[in-house]
């Protein structure tokens, strides 16, 4: 997907406007994915094994213990399929082949086998909205070879009064510029909601859906534990291709910018939900006929909260296990009420059997340490790991990796390239995709070659895995402690009470019968907070709490006892405290 402003309706949740709200404990058994932390690996940037400056499957396999040692249950890989790499794997030329850049199918099977020995699941990215223009389906569709003739979205276009050929509509690509591309050989326009090299599949064609279902089977047979499905709300377009209206709320004045139009005909078509339900039925059927272990579906849609919830499906026709929750990935500033309201939006709108998930970063958004502050990394990890629901982390968040400055000449991302040299930094996703920082060795220990596909952040000399593992209180060790706490009944199933004090103090408790409770307190502000009395906002809060986990710069030490009526919090500080059960 692209870097988009996430739709937030913070003021819509009146009940959470004062930052105070409560939700009951979860009742019932939890499946593996509900207890899990999912760790996203950007395959080009994790670990290079052959010196070409690009990460590969062998590099990932050899370093999979890192994911295991963090306590994660699954490694989610961004696309590794055969691809021309115009959009770095999201332009798929063969859904059932590994791109040689990453290795071979045997390398993939070795990765799955290694993961199994560690008790990890491998999650594949899956892209049903579009393929590469190098895919065999598209090549045959261009030539009108049946049954592929209508596998893609084709149109004759229009002819103006002067006899000039024009695209069928004014639609704009997410990456900028017209969303229609003329193909001389076929003599028609094809739709591409992203790069011109990524023609949109015609999901109204049941043969296409069957092909995609078969792809799911192919990879499940190879041992994958589920799929993250890309850009699901782009799968359908309005019949007849009507022009979209101007978006007068965006402030965008460039008619080639995606934000210039209100995308009422190319996003969020209700038919999208039905396709996800078909995918879910297929993965459920596979589990039922094999080992009974859930193959999880995670869906990506930058959309309204109302639309996001519809991806859960219904009890009769379930859809996504986890429609990704982007409410905390947006820059909420240093406002405690924004965090409280974002959490309330998701929790209040969950369907009866829906399950929450939390993330603050991914491959399409600037790194959390750069969007907020490096000092807030520990506190934000505390929030996403200890709220009720599944935690999702982007590689590098466990050590507080930051965006890397990328020059125009170094820019790789098509979205950045299309924006041009004056605006590329506003659009490029390269800064958050740079090589993982393993050590202070050359190129951060990422490669033994002489270059990397994107530059390594110069701060790798001090900010790296090896350095942090040698320090007791460091981002990575705090992260591991948080994942360990997630294994408790309180963190997995306990109730939730969210509170704020002023605009800077954000706090929540988790309680479960006969178990130690949790109190998470974060100072989102830039000023020290003194004499904080949490008794004024939490009912029945014990007067004392035991420090369990702190930010890496905290003055308090794990094991100490603190007063909940008179706390001091440094700027950006987060604390996880143990509280006695009622």
C-alpha cells in the first residue's frame, strides 16, 4: 500500500472524550494467533547471506532465532514472489515462485522447516488486487487468449469531440498520475490503481478468484501459517467507471496527486468483504482437513472504522481474523486523549467475537521513533504489547530504529520517484525500509558485501542489536520483557480501563481474577510530571505498585515499590507496574 493519511474520527467517540473508559475481560479460550506477537520482516532488509546487498531467505533463516528470542510467535514476510521489483515484490509475476533475489523454493522450505523447529509460524503477504504486467495472465490477456481475456480491468476509453482518444475516467493512481494505461497491442486501456506495471485484476471474474484461492492452497501446502492480504479495499471499482469528484477537504491542489479526488468509486466497494469471506472459507477448510491449526488471515485496508469492522465478516460467514488496526499508526502527537480515543474507537466498534490488534509501524509509514521521538519507543511498545489483543511489530522497532535520510539519487520507492526531486521525501517509503542494524560492523553487520540496496542509517554504530543485548536495560531487552508479560492471563484476557490526566498522562490497567494486575503509565509530554495521583482517575487502585518494566532512561528500578498517589514521570517515560488483585 501507499503512505496515506489514516482516517480518524476521534471526536466521534463521545464516551471516550474525557479519556476514561472500561471494557470487560475476555471470556473463552484463545487461539494461537490471539496470544501472538507478529513480527514483520521486510525481506530485502533483514539479513544478506550472499553479499549482494539485499537480504534473502537464507539470511532470514540463519537469523530466525532473533525473532524467536524476542518471543514472537510468527514472522510475516512482505512479498518474496517472482517479480520485476518495480514495487519491490508487490508487483507479482508468478504467485507460485520465489524471486531469485531471495533464493529458491528449497530455501523457502528450509525457512519453514527452521521456523517449525522454533515453534514459529511463517506468514506470507498476498496481493489479490493486482499482478505485475510481466505475469503470464496479463500477457495472455493482452493477446485476448481465453480464459485470460477478462482477467484484468480493460476499457476502450472515450473519444472527445475532436476524435482524440481519452481514458475512460479521471481516476488517479495511488502512486500519482492517471490510473489508466493504454496498451497498443490490445488496443484498450487497463486500470492500475498503483504503478503502471501493476495492472488491476478483474475480481468480478470468478475465474480470477478461483486462481487466487488456488494460490492460497499452494502456499498452505508448503507449510505457511497464514496470510496478510494487501490493499483489500481496492479490489473492486464501480461499474461503468464514473468520474470521481474533487476532494475539497484534502487541501491537495495537484490534479495528479491521489488526494486530489474523493475515491468513492475505486475504494471500499461492499463486494470486497465477500471475497475475503471466500479466502477465509478456503483457509478454514484447509485447517479442517489437515491438522486443525488455524491459518490466520490479516487484512490491510486504510479506511474508516466502520468499513474496517466489516472485514470481520459475520458468524455465519467469517472474514478476516485481524483487519489491521491503524488507529495508533497515525501520528497522534503527544495527546493522551488522542491515544485514549483511538483505543476506544477500536474497542467500542469490535463485533461481539472480534479480536483487537495493535501496531504503531509498518513498511508504509515512517518509523515510530522518527514520527514521535526516539525516547518514546519503549513507552509505545508498552502500549501495543499490553493492550488486549494481538501485537504486531515492524522489524527494528525492538531496537528503536529510526528513519534514514535518502537522497533523490538513492530513492528506490516508485511512490517517491513519481513525486519528483522536489517532493520525493513527502511520499517515499524508503526511509523506513533500510537494512536492519545488527552490530557496529561495516554496513551494520547486514552484509559482508560492499554496498546495500538502501543506505544503512549512520547511527548503526551505537544503535544496533549487539550493543543493546549487552545492556540490561535497553530497548531490545525491554521489548523481550513486555512480550514475556503478554503470556500472563492478565495480559491475554484481563479487563481494560483507560484513563488520562491532562493532555500528557496516559494510563491503563489490566485486571483478571486471582492474578496480579497491570498498570501502564506513560508521560507523552515534554515536561516532567510530579505528584501524579492516579487514585483520582482509577477506582480501587492499590496505594502501592511494584515496578516491573521501565523505559531505558528511567530513574526507577524494576522491583521498587512506588506510590500510585504520588508518582513522578520523566518526559517520554513509560512504566509497567504490578498491582495486587482485588
